[in-house]
């Protein structure tokens, strides 16, 4: 069971987590400072606006959707598994792991510190990177639906990039 989370927005830490007992948790704008290294849940995890959390657990497992928009989180851990999408818009995200697969949409719009899409990235939905700091797109990027690079510093997209639709309007 989860301890110290009876009042999600006022807790400062999570002591223990049992993946089978947890479905959805909303820590939006909370005072939470960290999650345990083996944090797992079956549903949706919302950490949006929680500026005190600086990193995600190294073995994070989220069954459905992860929202880290408007946070100070700098990277998605290499060994994390997210079920159906990630919203990291307006966060301090700087690093996405190589060969990472997102089973849904990935929103990194307005992530000014994120400068490149990593090698082997596969997004099985939309990749929204509008007005982000992205300058480089890896040549083996795969986006099932839409790749939105509106307002970025991307000058060229390698011909080997696969995307259902590419939006580049307003790029510098």
C-alpha cells in the first residue's frame, strides 16, 4: 500500500508502493519531493506542476499515462516503462533515452532545454515538439502519426525519418 499519500497534494514523500494496489494518482502541484526507485502503478500518474521533484525513479512503471508537464524533471529514465503516452510540455526536460519507445503520444512542446530527438526513438502516436529547443532530429526517428516541429530550430529533417505527417511551419 501507499503511505503518506492520504492527502496527495500536501504529502512530501511516498514511503512504499505496491503496484497491484494502485491505479491512478494525481500529485498535481504537490509538495512531493521524490518517489521510490521501484515506483509502479497500473494507471495514470499526474505530477504536473510539482516543481520539487527533480527526477523520476530509475525503474518507473506507469500502466497508462505520465504527465510531468511544468515540472523540474530533467530526464525520462532509460529503464522506465510508460503504457500509453507522456506529457512533458513546458518542463525542464533535457534528455530522452536512445531507442526509447512511447506507446502513444509524446508532448515535449515548450521544453526549451531539450535540444535533440535521440537515436532510435519510436513514437506510436503523435510527437509534439512545437516551440521546443530541439535542433537535431535523429535519422532513425519513427512517428506513427504526426511530427510537429513548429517553431523549433530544426533546419533539416533526414530523409530516413518516418512520420505520418510532418509540421514545420514557423521554424527558424
